[in-house]
C-alpha cells in the first residue's frame, strides 16, 4: 500500500510561503539601522555631507547583510524546487532555520552600533554560520535515500546543492578569526561568496558535462 503524501505535500507549500514571508521580513528590517538626525532640516551643507559620509560604513554593513540573506533565499528556492513533501523532523529543522534567519536584523543592528567591536562581528558571523548549517542539514535530511525529494533526482544535483549550501557558512567561519584581529577587515571575507559561487557553478557544469559525454558516446556506439 502506497503512503498518502497529500498532507505533507500541502505542508511543504505552506512552509514555502511562510519562508518567503520570513525572508522578505528579514530583508526589510535590516534597513532599520539607518536613522536620520532629528535636526536634519537644520543641518548645513557641510554637516549633511559629513553625515552622509559617516553613513557609508553602515551602508556597507547593510549591503553585506542584504546580499547574504539574498544568497540564502536563492538557495532556499532552489531546494524547495526539489522538495516533494515534508515531515515533522524536516519542519522542526526548517523552523530553527527560520528562527536564526529572523535574528539577522538584530545581528545587523548590533554591528551597526558596534562596528569596530570584534565580538559583535563574531555574533553576526555565528548567526550566518548557523543559518547555513541548518540549510545544509535540511538538504541532507531531505535527500537521504530520497526521503523528501523525487526518486529520480540526479545524484549530481544533490551533491552540487550540498556544496552550494556550505559556501556561506564556510565564509562565516573564516570571518571569525579575522574579526578577532581586525573587525573592519573581516567584512572583506564576504566578497569571496560571489566569486566562489561563480567558480563553483562553472566547475559543477563542467563536471556534469564530463559525466554526460561518456553516456552519449556509449549510445552512439
């Protein structure tokens, strides 16, 4: 007798919608750290220029946080395109994932206020690491023996998604020791993410082509 997956299929759609709302909320709240002075209308042109220049560092922190959340959202949508169902364990893992995601605005605000404090940066990096770790755990759990994905899902896709899920948490771990030495310099580590992603995607495409070529040659023969 085949198990009835109708309830779990409905649950995965609800979880996807909830996750999208949480991502949108986290992205929006990261901007809260910017505040105009109460006497902004009384400022001279020189004071306005000084204020805007002083906000450049905060703007950089905001951009980093937004891009990191955006990368996680992309990974999230890719994973959910393969999920066919869910269960209680997976829901629990993803609930923890969303909980850590909603901590991002607090972590971002902490770095806004204490941008030169190494422990504020370590808190932020740890937050990013936990999100990535839970995303990786969710994918591993879902794809183990094709538990929550289609039976015909290509093993190459499973492995490539595993590797992609580790990019952000690995960079977060790399940022922690750098933050202890130089909190400001630790932000540069995040610039590795788009570079690593591009290189990794190219390598994965080449690997996929090399695996397809022998099969196609055998079919011709």
